[in-house]
């Protein structure tokens, strides 16, 4: 590539079109391309359905209690005692 200024036959036109920072315009220099990486995070919401079955178990417990029922009986007896006395 030619780093010199492009010359024109018309000096006024050369000055207007080709003037850069240093007073002359050079052809562009193509650099190696750069790669920029932008990362983004995308959250996907996945709903889950969980069926829940409830089973109720009722335990019926019978506690037996015993109450004694007493009966009472009274008996009178009669006894005769004879001391050897005989009656005639």
C-alpha cells in the first residue's frame, strides 16, 4: 500500500478531499477482525404437576373395662347344744 497522499491535478480539490489530521489522507488499513463474545442467560420455567393422594386410616380401639358386681348372702343357722341333760 502506498502511504503517500493521493495527488490530484487540482491542488484546491486535493486539499479539500484528501486533507487528514497531518494534512494528507491515506488509504485505510484493514486490521485483523476481533471477536467479542456476549453471554446471556435465559431462564426457562418448567412447571411440574405432582398429584398427591391422601389416605386417612381410622383406627378404632376398644378398651374393655371390667367392673365386678358383688352379690351378698347372709345365712342364719341355729344350733342346739345339750350338756348331757336328758329330759324325761
